[in-house]
C-alpha cells in the first residue's frame, strides 16, 4: 500500500532514452558529470543547480538526461536503476527526493547531505488565511491526486473532505477553476503547472506538517565517485554562504534540511508506547509475535455475510468483486495490509467511513460501513466470533491490520 501511495509522488521514475550531451568528449580538464530526470517537474531547477556547481568547481559539465516518465507505462523506474545510472552514466544523480520521515534511498547508492527540501504542500488561493488543514473552514473540499500520500491525511483531519482526482493536472485544474478552495499536491508539480500558465501569483503554498510530506533533496552517487560527492558538498556550502542556493532552488524547493514531521514523530511515539506496553504485559518479544499469529475475533459471521453484499453494491465497481483492485487499490493481500504499511483497523475504517465510496464519501449508514469492514477483515484472514463489531469499536481499534491468509511474508 505504501508502494501504491508513492507511485505518483515522483519516486516512480522510468528509464527512457538517455540523451548524452558531452562537452569536449576527450578527457581534458576535470569534468563534472551529472544525471537529471528530464521528466521531473524539477528538471529546470536540477539543471540550473548542476551548472552552478560546475562553475563553482571550475569544471566543465556533462549533463546526462534520463526520462523518468516511462511514457504511459506505469511500472515505475526501479530503484535499482539509480545504481546503474550512478555507476555507469554519471558521477552524481541530482534532485532525488528522500522522505524526511523514513529516509530511504535506493539500494546500492550513497546520498550526499541534503541541500534542499520540498514535498507535499497545501495550496490555497492567495488571500486565504488558512496555512494548515485544521485552519480551513469546516467541510472544505481539498483536491488530492489518486494514490498519493496526502490521501492519508484526511484520517487525522475529519473536518475537511477528500476530493480525489486521477491526475495532478485534474486536481490543479479543479483548484484553478475554483471548484475547490484547497489542494494537497507535490510542490514542484504545482509550481511547474502554475508557472507554465503564468498563474503562480494567484496561489500560495504551505509546507504540510504531516507524516511523509517533507522530502529532502540529495545527490545520489556510487562509492567510486565519493570524491565528486565531496566536491559537490563543498560547492553547496559555498553557494549556501553566498545566498545563491536559495535562489537556484526557488520556487520548487527551499534550501536546507527538512525537519521530519512532528505528527510522524508523535504517531511513532504513540505506537512504540503501545507496543512497549504490550511487551511489558506479555513479558517477552516472543509473545508479541504470538499475538500476531492469532488475530482476535472482531466481528460476527452474520456481519461479514451482509458486508459482502454491501461491498458488492457500493465498492466492487472500483475495488473489484474479489477485492483485487481496479480503479481503486486492492483491499486484500500483502500489498494492502502489509507489515510495512503499519495499518491498524481504526485507520482503515476511518478511510472507509470518511472517504469511501470515493464518489460519495460518508454517505452510507454506520451499520453498512461496519459490516463492510467485517467483510474486509474476513477477506484478510481474520476470524469471526461471538461479539459484533460496532462503529465505535472499529473507529478505535488498535488491532494491527495484517494480511493473514494465503502466502504471508513472515516478517
Ligand atoms: C468510485 C470508485 C470507488 C468506490 C466506489 C470506492 N472506492 Fe475505495 N478507493 C478508491 C480510490 C481511487 C482509492 C485510492 C485513494 C487513495 O489514493 O487513497 C480508494 C481507497 C480505498 C481504501 C484505502 C486503500 C489503501 O490501500 O490505502 C480503502 C480501505 C477503500 N478504498 C475502501 C472502500 C470501500 C469499503 C468502499 C465501499 C464502501 C469503497 N472503497 C468504494 C475508489 C473507490
């Protein structure tokens, strides 16, 4: 599920033809060779920065462009490809965004110290006083793009409504036409779109203090190019000192390091407090693994049965009759309820009850949502029992949602 959320957040870069612009060609003076993704909304910023770094280092620049868009193929640029680029094509890959909350970089490559930060922002028309989700008037529709991280933020902010669009352009166009008065989108995408239409002055954006909203920009490199990375860091320090860095990154990103979100932190603290408590009660780590192996019975089989019919009526057109996913993501299986996603029943239920069905969120009766949740749990391998699930239980349940039927990856 995490994977799906990130698919559209510019981490899914695809390899295409790599246009290679070699200046000189022979090994004369020292050369800085940099890879940039020409399909990224930050391409202009990345190339501007590459030129400034080369000038600072008194090196010639060899700019290698790769196409991360994949031309409609949605398989994504595999993270491994960055290793290949960094090893064989260039000494630095510029502009790679690293989630400030999870800090994961592609395998096999190293990352420089972050030189700037960007991320998902709250976009509002100029003049709006709200700078956070909670400051928006109650029931404001907030445009987001399908399968991007900000879809998750509605769970913690029930006062605003999700207005889900298939593409960033659709979400932006809803905002531009004032069909909605706020949107949560990837800052470089917003800037790219609005600057292109000469409309940047009509909107303001605010960094979101939410989990996985803040990203640091780093250059990726292979260990054998460590000297180039050190030179890069020195050049960045000089550009920071002279005040040039901030200008080179604006308006796509800000100079300096992003702070991890305070929400992410408090959620993490809460989670470890709960787990610590369970561990203390049960005595050892082994027993918490045992808790995972025998999931509690949260609902009755009658609930799951009528939940199935309601699921088929209200949800199947988007999530598929066997929950395999269609326009909406799969709702069963290890990709949905994976250990990585760290979902609890309450979180999934809140998404279902507040944001679903995507076309008319929150319109079903409480009982319908509860029975559909019972069906979802059943389909993910949870047993039925004697006690019926209530709306309140489902909203509060801290039981972990982990797919248990079929081939489980036991980690
Ligand atoms: C019109 C299409 C549509 C309908 C109908 C619909 N959904 Fe969704 N659903 C979506 C889309 C699109 C997403 C992905 C949104 C996002 O990015 O979070 C989604 C996301 C979800 C998620 C979060 C999954 C995840 O991996 O994060 C759950 C749970 C869910 N839907 C349950 C339901 C249930 C239950 C119903 C029926 C009450 C339902 N949906 C009806 C389109 C739909």
